[in-house]
């Protein structure tokens, strides 16, 4: 969030939580001056305790180092993880907490050894901002799994002992390794959710070769991640089926997002009609739900990827054995050596119509 913005990106966020944010903050004033790159001049919005109430907060950003860039934040998405962290329900909250990890803006200062960016570039910063840079995972582009501990964009202890502060602020200083270029042609107001929800879905889709035109994809759940999965699936040329327990999602799935089919997952007749018809499934649902009915819709050697987080998974091992089914998981999104052309692809294929701005 940024006080000088005309609008704010809103990822999937329950109305009650969103109303809390809107009533407790004045993010929408257009007269908030942008801070300079000097460390003492950053203005953010912080929660001081588990109430999650956000109020203005001045703090120090580090001085731009030789490998750093300073990014003037223009927009920041709201993710439910932000809400949980401000309320002390996601890891240990190191108050005051300045949330926000779907950050976009423009480069305003570059360090002396920075070669990938120049002043004025449009860039994005996602859920993590530092790692050891030397372990096998970091060397393979899997920094989020750093053997020595990844540093998240906010509410995390950085290597210098300071606590990271997120994107609900005027600017951020970050190592260039953890910044990604956003094409000038793509509206910054729509780019922020791609840095978390977008890459969380995009990563396993690429890893499991779900970008093959003509293949079939099932998407379980139609929240923020589900929206992204449907849009990417259609952009990849897949035949997309949305599974939901709520019939009210049908119009949105078919008419707004362009899905090819909608199935009420509690209707066993509809589920049985899809027996062995899907190549892939992306499961974005975090509530507990049965898995066997979904596995039954997969073709032989099909793949089901979890990006949601139910409390447990119960399914028949025999279905996996006889069907050569792969069950995989993916969280937070990793770049795995992707080039910035992949972020370009994200912006080209990412959803525009379903992003709410406030």
C-alpha cells in the first residue's frame, strides 16, 4: 500500500478483514510525499500489536549498498498472509510489523555495482529479499528454500540483525538479485499480485509442464490463487475446468475468467462424469476436502499440485499406484533460474479483469 497512490491492489481478502484495513488506515490520500533514498526518511504503516490496527510509522531503511536498488513503491497487494502477520497468527510477529510482499514501483537509486537496472525502471519485489546466496538451493535459483534461511520481505531478521519492513511503505531498499523487471507496457496497478499469487501458481505449472496447448487442467477453488491458475491455464492453451463447492462461482469462472467447464465438487454425478479426463490439477483450496474424487478425474500419469494448505491429505494409495499419479506441493513461488522473460510472460498472461483496486 502506498499513501500517494490513486488505487491499491487487493488480492483475495475477506470483506471483514479488508474493512478493518480500510477503516484503520488512510492509505488513499494523494498528498503523501515520496521519501528520498536516505535511510531515515521511510514512512510506512505498521501494526504495533495483535489488533492488526495499522497506523503511520517512520523507520530507517538501510543506505543503498553497491548491489542494492532503492524502489519508490507505487502499489502493493494485500495478501491474507499480511493480515495474519499483523495479528500475530503467522510465525512470531516482531512488532511493529510493516506488512506487504507484493511490491511494485520504480527504481529511484542504483548501487555502483548494479547492472540489471537503471533509474526509472519498473520493478517488482516478492515475498523474500535475502538469502545466503551460496548454498546449493540459492545456486539453483531456489532461494526460498535457502539452507541457511531465507529472509522474507517483512517480519524477518536480516543478515545485519535488523527486522525487515514490507511494502506498505514509501520505498524499499533491496539487493538487485531479488528484484524483477516489469515491462513498461504493463500497468503497475495490476502487477503486484503476480509477485506472490502469480508466481506461486506459475512455478509448479512450468515445473510440471502444464504449458502444453490442448492438455486439460482442473483448478480446485476460485480464490486469489485459483483465479491466477485459470487465467494462466487459458493463456497456455489448456482446457480448464473449475471445481468449487459454491454454484455462485459459476458465472465468474466461465464468463469473467474464461474457464471451459464448471463443476460443483459436492455433486458426485458431476465428478464421476470427469473420470480420467484431466492431465493436471492445481489445488488452491486451504479448507479440508476429500482428495480421492479429484484424483479419480486424472488420466494415467496425471499430476496434482497442492498450493493450498489443508490440515491433512487422505487418499487411497491404490489410486496413486495404479494410476501412476504424481502428488506435488509448491509454496511461495521460486524462480528456479527463470529469466526475466518469465516475469514478462506472467504480465502478458496474468489476469487483468479480476483484480480489484481500492
